[in-house]
């Protein structure tokens, strides 16, 4: 499989992907782009706090189209996104493997955190209540799907926590030097 100059960072909402991206950008000047920015989430979702996605396949096609435009400049970047989403019934749902085949990542990352910490962050940020059960389901599916994608796409997966930020950044530096 052809791989692009793209590192995919997954993790559930509230896990700390934005914080990691800021730290990474400051240390190695690797641009971080969110899937929400590329999808233009604000235009297709009326409820900014809602984590549910009405039509997952449609939003992923918008992402692919935007990524294809973004990749034309050929510079490496990190895409902050998800391996699974909440469908309109609020059920955790894996993103189709075909989406990731079209993304053609060169490296996969999965950021994890204690579910209670995530719950607290989300409730403070979104002013909504979340159950630990839902957060656990989301995180477990996110991890399992990341592992499956790594195997199927034959792309390295680095699983890490906030405590591992320095080591993970060093691995990304090595990946960029070796690959690009």
C-alpha cells in the first residue's frame, strides 16, 4: 500500500489530542490539522457540543476529498481524528477501513487516558453529561480498531499516554527523518 506524508493521531474526544498536537508542533514544527477542520464540522453540525455523527460515511468522504486537496503540497503533517465515532443513536461505531486506505497514513498513533479524566474534561468542555460506560466503550473500540487498521494496512501503530509525550515525539522525529 502506498503511504503518504501523513501521521494519523486517533483517540476519543477529550483524550488530549489537541494538547499533544500543540506540544508536537512546538517541538518539531510538524503541522497538525484536525479532521473536523477538513470536514468543516461547524457547517454540517448544528449542535457544537454533540459528539454524534448523523452520516459517518458522508463525513468521511468529505474528509477524504479535503485531504486529497491538502496532500497536494506534499509536506508532512499530522491529522488529528478518530478511529471510531458516535453514530446518531449514540453508539460507538468504527470508521470503515476503506477510509483509512484512502487516507494512506505513514504512521498511526493512538492516545489514551483514564476514562474518569476524559469524562471530567468532556463534561467541563461540552456542558453535557457522559457515562463512564460510554467513554469506556468508545476508548476500547478506538484502541481495538486502531490495532486492526495497523495490522490490515501494515502501518506501525504507536499507543501512548500523556506521560509518554516526550518518547512519542522522539519516535515521530525518527519516523520523519527515516521516511521523508
